[in-house]
C-alpha cells in the first residue's frame, strides 16, 4: 500500500485531522516559548504554517481535512458566544469613560475598515477579497464569522487578521511615542481596536491598564462591527 | 463547566435559529455572543458557570482557528495574484486607523478630564 492510499484510508475517520491539528498547535506553542514569545511570530502564524506543511506532505486534500477538522472547529461556536463574558466584565470598568470610549470606538472602527477598503478598492481587488479584508481588525473568530457572512474567504481573513495584529502590535507603541500619547488608556484602546488579540497581548506586556483597555476595545469593536459591517454590505449591494 | 457549556450552546442555537429565520448575513455564533452580552447587561451580573466554560474555550482559540488559518496556504492564485496589493492595503489601512484612533482617544480623554474638573469645582 503506497503512502497516498494509506493517507486516504486514514482520512476515513476524523482522527488524523485532529491529530495533525493538535500536533501543529503544540509545536507552535513550544516554538513560541523557545523563541521567548516574539510578537512578530504568534503561534497562529507558525501553527498554521506547520499544519499546512503536514497537510501537504501526508498528502491530504485541504477540503477533506477541513471537513474532518470540524470535530474541533465545532467548538469555535460556543467559544465565540463565550466572548460575551469577558466583554461584559470589562464593560463594568469603563462606565466613567463611556463617552470617550464610545466616540473613539465608533470613529476608530469606521476608519479601520474604510481606510483599508478604499485603498484595496482603488488597487482593483475583487469583491470577495474586499469582504475578506473588511473585518481585518476584529478578533479572529468574529472576523471569520463576518467574512463568511459577507462572502469572503475565511482562510484569507485569518491570514489578514494575523498580519494586521502583528503590524498593529509592533507599530502602535512607537506611533504613540511619536504623537506624544503617554496615557495607557489611549494606547490600550488603539492596540485592542486595531490589533485585536495580538494588540491586547502587547498591551498587557506594557502594563495592566493598557491591557485592560485593549481587551475592552477588542471586544466592543468585535460586537459593533459584527452588527454594522453586514448591514453596511447589504446596503451597498442594493 | 458542563452547565455553562450547555448555556453557551443554547445561545449558539438561538443565534443559529435567528440567522436562518431572518436570513441575516452574520453567523449564528456572533449573533449568540451579541444576545448573551445583551442578556448580561439587562440582568446586571455575569454567570459563574458560563464564565468557567468560556474561559476554557477562549484559552484554546488559536487551536480552534488553526484549521481555517491553514486555508491561507491553499488559496492558490487568489493569494499569489493579489498578495502585494493586499499587503499595501493592510499596512496603509492599519497605520491610518492607528493614528486616527490614538488622536481621537487622546482628545476625548482630555475632553472628559476638563468636564470632570468643571463638574468638580463649585
């Protein structure tokens, strides 16, 4: 029996898909630890590269793999619903700054989406790619959900979101210094709104208050954009 | 843990039902999150059992997203034909929105401080 036939047999159950996903994840975590947690190489990036490598060498068809991996991705549903809990808990702490946070959030999330989409549109990218780009600043599970709803490519969105997060996490602290913003609440909000989970991790690396504002901005931006983006897209398509 | 998990799944089912019945362009999980957030705000307290289940699941987000994320490398020409333009849009868009967010929040925090000070003086 050759390797291809063997791989085909193995894919008759979802077990192999689950094993290679877990292996890629754990290898990525070890690598991240070994490299002392670099913000430019998050486990999402190295893990997806390793997973793609496993899929190619085995060799398995990506679509078959993705169907089998449903055994794991099914849990993304309740996990995304669960984001409401930390969002609610963070929400309790900002009541005093409700107006600044709300105004910055609305202006920031409109800019994050509009600036990118208008540049992409001017460069002549297709509607499906624009749909994949629109949720680029949102936390990955919400971004994938929004992208699917708008007719984008979920895989492309996951990649775009990761690149955006790395970029925001590495450029916002120097940008803030350049613009003379020292307030941890300002830097935190910018990190979470533009760089979702990766920006939030960077924020907690600076100080707890920056991290708390980042995680709040990430959650509120996700909730707001999940409502606004599909409505806007529906309106534009009419 | 199991009780919280069941409740998260119930909100997911409600989200899925709403999406199908109203044919909304948002997936059920995101709708479920929005509904749960609204419920928590209305009843003014969090749920211990759901908090436990959610923190376990959120801890493994990267793992749960990996299968979709690996799809990036199987997009073929969609990626190879467009990656440079995509990168330009991402880099410029992110820089613009980062500067706008920093300046807006900075101005708004100062505005709030002035308002608080004005309210504090008799």
